C-alpha cells in the first residue's frame, strides 16, 4: 500500500538495467528555478497501478522533480464517487474561474492523477494532470474532465479518445519493469498472467485449452481466484493461485517461451511489455492498444470480436479459431525464428524504456509555466 511520502523509491526486484539506470541518463532540467513539486495520486492495487506509481515516480525524479506518492485508501476512493465531495470540488472550481478564490499558495505545483480524476485534490495544486486508463474511466471522471489541465496519454488510443473530447493531450507512452534473466532455461511452454483483472480473457482461454489436450502445458497465474474452475486439473494445465514471490514469478516469465496476453482492454499492458522484456514470443489481441505494443515482426496477433463497451472503449474478445491457427503456426516455427521474434520484442522494449524519461521531460516542459502558477489556466485545448 502506498501512502503519502516524498521522493518515494519503492523497493522492487528489477535489475539495474531497468528504469533506475535509464532514468538516470536524463539530467535534471537546467536553470528553471526550484524543482517542481509533483504529487502522484491514485489507487495502489499491488499490481499494474502500483507499477504506474513506481515507474512514473522514478522518471519524474530523474527530470529533477520533488515527488510524493499518495495512495488513495477506501475512504478517499469513496469520496471520489460521493456527491458532497464532488459538489464541494465543483464549487471551488467555479469560484476559482470567477476570480473569487484567493490566490493562496498551493502545496503542490502539479497533481498527477492516475486512472481517475480525484476531485477532492484538484484545488491543492496549480496544475492537474490526468494519466487515464480508458477502460476504467467512468462517467464521474468524464464529468470532471474540464478541471484537468493536461492529459498524459499512455497509448495512441488514449491520445485519440481524449483529444476528441477537447483535452490538451501529450502522448507520453509508458514504461514497464525489465524482467530479463537470461540464465533461466527456456521451456517450450505457455504462460498466462491473469493477475486480478477480469479483462484478461482467462476463463475463455482455460476452456479452450481443455479442448486441446495435445497442446503444450499452459501455466496460469491468477491472484484472488476464490475457487478452482471446473476441470482445472487437465494434464496440460497448471493453475497457480494466490500470491507468488516476485523472484518465482520472474523465473516463470523467463522460463516460458510463449506468453499469452489476450486482454480484452488495457490502459498500457504491463504484462505484455514484461513478456517482451524477457524476449518471449508474445500473443496479444489484435486491437488497440494491445497491437500498439505487439506487431507481427515482434509477436503474434490474434483476431478479435468487438463486444460491449467498458467505459470509454469496446471490449475486444479473442477469436478462438484465430488463436488455434496462430498457436499451431507458432509451434511449427523453427527455434531460430522464435528467437528472432523474441529478440525483436526485447529490442522494442529497451528502446521504449530508454526514451521514457525524455518523453516525461517533454510533457513537463509543456506545462511548466502553468504548473508554477506564473500563467493563468486557459481553456482546454
């Protein structure tokens, strides 16, 4: 659980080749006055959102910012949805725009809000930045978009969605942990990291695998699974439920040649990017933003059927026949071609990681005057 603390560096098992060293290559901005005071705000869930906190905090610190991380607990998450806190936030916003609010010093230059708009914190910074996950961006968030100064988009899909709503948007992309351990022996087997998300296509994948006893072993890692699905003990299925030590999870990521990342929607796709980091042959849904990370030259795309909307995006459910065909093709490929796919995936991952701090710096440059309170907030672009 992340609570409020400054310049927080959360311990993680990532090797030195990951974000810490890459961010260190980014020198702090020169002669711009005091460091920007940046507060990251969001729910810390122990999985993807916690990674967002850690990785963005490192990059901001590398850009010379003073960073605090505020993990919203149950009471604050309830306040985001509550009528009274939202009404109070709207009243403060109207007073500010009408010039009735005193220009008192604010404790933060920039609030960076992860996944949602957190109305109860809007007035505490000169500038409010949103880093959304469109699949979880609900109607309450949409109602407060006019209070957001900039959107930092993780994907091209998010850039399009929020630009279309009139938001000033910077394409930030994102980063993920480097999980590479080349000393781990590779097995010709499949891995699926379901985590806690209901949008990974896990149940449909398990059902399909049970229909194919001739397929290689599939290991599924799922946190929070309350009961074992029926017939889960198929000979070629291994289900690992509950908490795994990070060292063991990392070993599994490196030991499996193939990773099945058949998300129905993603805000970024940490488990896709981490699969690429270990040079796995990664299967992903052929829909944005998943196909922004995986291209045919560095992975395997599986056709989808678009289904009902989940907040701002339609869900993309993998087609079973397409997965069967792509899997059969991949299993026929010689080892050299599989190695080439994995190497291309890792090259993309490293290039993306190397550029992350520079993209964060460019986004900071875009809002510097606004964040320091030296210009008035204008209309959304």
